[in-house]
C-alpha cells in the first residue's frame, strides 16, 4: 500500500526547510557547474569560491549590524546559492573584485537592506550581475574560448587561472588579446550588424549544433538539473514552461520566414543564460509570482523581455535584466491573478 508523509492534524504535508530547498537547488546546479568547468576550465570553481566567501562575509556583517543571530541565517545555504548563480554569469577569469562588488550588491543591497531572506523584492544574484555588468562591461568581454576550439593553446590550469583572477595577468603561451573570446550571442550580434547572414555566421567554429560550442551542453545539463527540481517539486512547472515555450513560439515564425536573418528557436534557448534563468532564477519564490496564472505570465514576460533585449538592447543576452524587470511587476501580477476565495463575490 502506498503511503504519504503527513504531519499532525490537519494532516498537511510536511514543509521542507529553507536549508533543504537551497541544498536541492545547489545539487541540481552541480551537473551544469561541472560542464562549465569542463568547457571553460577551473576558473568557474575559483569564481564560485570567491563569491561564496564574499557572500557569507557580507551576510554575517549585515546580520550583526541588524542584531540578528548568525548561525540560522549563515547555514541556510541561501547566500552560497546566490554566489553560485552569480558566478555562473561572469567570465571564469574575471578579476576577484568583480565577485566582491557583485556580492555586496546582491547580499547587502538586494537582500539584507530589504529585510533579509523572504523580504527581497529583486532576485539578489541578478542584482549583482546587473551591477557589475553595467559598471564594468569590459571585464565581461574576457570570456575564454570553449575547450577544443584551439587544441594547440589549450585551457589555463588552476595556477594560471588563479594568477589571472588575482593579478590580471596570464603567463605564456596565453595572452588576453589572444585568449579573450566573445560569447556566441555577442558574435551573432556583431557579425549580423556587419551584414553577414546566419548561415555564414554559423560556419564559425564557435558554434555547435544549436547554440554555442560548449554553451549548448552546459544548457543541457542545467535543463537536467531543472527537471530534477520539477520532479522533486521544488520549483513550479509554469515558469520554465512559459519562459522556454514563449521563446520558441515567438521566434519560430520569424525563423520560418527568413532563416538567414532570424536565428533558429533552439539557438535562442541554448545560447546564453536562458535555460539557467528559466529553471533556477525566474522560479525564485520570493521575487517571482506565487499564483499559478501569475507564474505563467511571469515566464512569458521574462521570455519577451529577453528577446527584446537581445534584439535591440545594449547587451547580447538580457536574462538578468528581464528577470529584474519582471520582479518589479510580480506583486501587481499576483494581485490581479489571485484565485477567487470560496464564497467570495465575483470580481
């Protein structure tokens, strides 16, 4: 006979603790982090450790300043999760102070000054990404080429990566002017602006089957982690389905009309941070919507804004800004999509 875990009367299912939820999300991120390290080297591990250290330090300082106990909040894994999401959005060899500034914006401004976990209006990790991207756009151009793109040069090791992060220097045979690589989205934007067709652009070895070389595999592993969270019922299905589905539905007619000018829908999905955003960022229960219809509208909004920013914005991706803009609208969406309470007069 199948049994279900229940609490005492009124026999509601037991609620997961914050630490358990955050731990499951971190576990789901692990395959994508491993793929990121495989294709772009050990710099991602350095960025995660740096961001986590700064996040915990800022969290402790703010808790002490607010007179709050340290142990329950430092051990709930919310700060490390913010750090990991932030680190996945910055170049693997970004200078160490990028993590410091990003975590100051995420933990101090977006989280603690709003009252701590559960009170923040904006997604803290995306606030950190937006701040460093707007203030230091040059550092975001220093992406490594994916593994295998230039076998003769190879990928910097742990020691060389540490030197690059903390001193800004790379030893021979690497040089920034040789190693720094534009992302696939940035390459499409730049070459399309020069009049090249997408068929010509995709002959660049930077591209794989659908998205960028390496990037599409990272997105696949993030999708696996997202499916794990759906299976464990940690995140609602409405947000990722609405986000990815809207991107495909909106871009498919344009691609069918002129595939030389408009990317294949899966190229949008498997390039940049869209899959990561759909499963791990836009599903934030605090800064996102809470009603079922509201979650669908939230996902649609993230998709539409991401496509608009990619097409006409100043940055090649746009997921972080799309999520932050929808965070502003989430309370209003929830207000107008709230299910009618039993016995309530019609609205």
